[in-house]
C-alpha cells in the first residue's frame, strides 16, 4: 500500500504547500455545504431556512441579546445588499451570479486588442488598476484545472450544470477584500456579519470593474466570487498568503480576515509565486481556532487526507474543517460565525508597530512566546456589539 511519503509532489505544488494524493478528485459544487443546504435533507432544516430568511427580513423577536437585535440584523443585511442585487439579477435565468454562477454582466469585448507590453508590465498595470478600483490585495496565478468545480449546481432548479469557463483563459487574477477588524471583534453577533457582507459587496464591484477593464482592452475576462472554482488554492498560488489550520487563507496584511474574488482571463500576464511567512509552522504550535470553535469543526491534529463528509475535497493532505458542523452552528445562531477568524493571532490591525512585531515573532523560533504574549494581552477576545455601536472600536475610521 503506497504511503504519503511515496507521493510525488511537483516543485510548484511544493512551493504552494499543496500535497495531492493519488485518489484526489476535483470538487463538485453540489457537495459544497451551502449548496447542500438547498437539496440535502440532512442539511436543509427549519433552522437553515430561518437562517436564510433573516438575510431578507431582519429578525425582530428572536433574541434581545447583544449583537442580535433588529438593528444588528438591519446593518448586516444592508452590508450584503449590493452583493445580493448582483446575485439576484439573473435568477429568472436560473443563475445566482457570484455564488453559484460566474458573472455575465458585461459589455462586449473591444474588437481591437491593446498591447500592454511584456507580461510583467501587464501584470503591474492590472494590479495598479485593481488597487485603484478598491482591491486590498491582488495577485496572479496560472489557470489550474484541479481547482475548478467539476460541475456547477443551481440552488433554484436543484440541478447540476456544466462548468462554463471556456478553454484558453490561462491566467487567474485573485483579489482579496479585507473585512472590518472591529466588526469581526464582535463575533458571535449578527452585527459581525456586516463585515462578511461588505467584503462581498466590495468584491463584486472590484471583480466586475476589473474584468470590464480587461474586456475594454480587447481580451476575454470573466469575474467570479464564490462560484466556479475553489478560491483558496488560487489565492495561495497567486502569492496572497498561506493556508491555515482554520481552513482559510491567511494573508500577511489582514490574516484570515479577507473575502476572495477571481477573474479568469486570456490577457498575457506574468504569474506571481506563492509566499511563505511561517503560517504552517505557527499553526503547528497554535490551537486557538480549534479550541475556540463552539462545535469542534476544526482539527487539532496534523494535516492529513482524512475527510469528514462529502463537503470536503478528496485526496488533499491539509487541515480539513467539518463544514456540516460549521454550517449547523451558523443556522442555529441565525448568522454566519467567524469565531475562528476573530481568535486567530494573525487577525490583527497591522497598521500598528507592535502587531507587526508580533507577526514577525510568529515567523521565528520565538513563536511560542508570541502565542503566550498574544493571549496575555487579550488579543482575540470578544468586543460587545454595543461598544461598536458607540464607536469604541480600535481602527481609525472603522468600516
Ligand atoms: S466559523 Fe465558527 S463554527 Fe465554523 S469553523 Fe469557524 S469557529 Fe467553527
Ligand atoms: S488560530 Fe492559530 S492554529 Fe488557527 S489558523 Fe490561526 S494561527 Fe493557525
């Protein structure tokens, strides 16, 4: 029987920290736990239906506790509003763009192709434009079929649909939008969901504008958010960060506090390389997310290819999160949960010198000391939502 040591890992996969095993299988969107919440009776419960309803109509009577009042839900839902509008625009065509389907809201591609210079010059320009449109982070990866959904799935007609990204889009531009630090400090709360909603609303604006810019230059470009492909492996390949125990991308600039978007294009642009700043080694020592998760959905052991259920990709050696347990908690509290993001020592406001010092320490042999200091100084603890409403957060402008 072959062992993990016998697996051949290519140089580029090793650089990205990917370890795929011979039984690797591309992921089917139908198995995503959010898609399952529409067709799988084990996941679709009364609680999950109420969970989704509260994103349309704020709960008024459910709980009166801090962070779950009508005002908190009202703000959360308003933050989602722009993303929701884009997503709902083509529902009559069985499309939920940005979550189940890639975006199709464009003007035509220009007939004349503009020369942007060398692939390196083109990459630099695209990054400048992306940042000017509001991207907090932006990187470029080569197209990699392994991370594309093998089929898409419609929540509305409850049917599988074919993958629609055409051949020949050889580059993937990955953008990350930072979520608000102080809102995430209020987790668990409906209020904190405003950070998620704003992340997606900003994301939609940036990926659609940047894709249209590339189309105006005469090249193909298709914008996408959570649909179409697994965003985290692309983000790692694009040099935006490393993979963490909590099952998310950890960026140097914002830790795990980001939402991702991507643009598939045939514009000739130079790819970035994966980065390493000590996350894997730090996560080997730290257990803040697995200990903080209220439903034990995050593993505390070493990375492996073991999976919990069909919502996990098969044949990848990594820290795997139990999406069924995680979504069950979201449904039970009528809002998304980001406790693991809040408590992660990489979740900081890095505009301050002492937080940058902590991040540097985390990447050295003094990582255990950093972890002890982080706890002693109270990082990762919850801020009551009423403090956020009083404007007592840490970040300068908030929001
Ligand atoms: S989001 Fe909440 S429930 Fe899900 S893994 Fe993180 S801490 Fe656990
Ligand atoms: S909380 Fe600790 S173990 Fe979990 S992702 Fe963050 S650094 Fe890694």
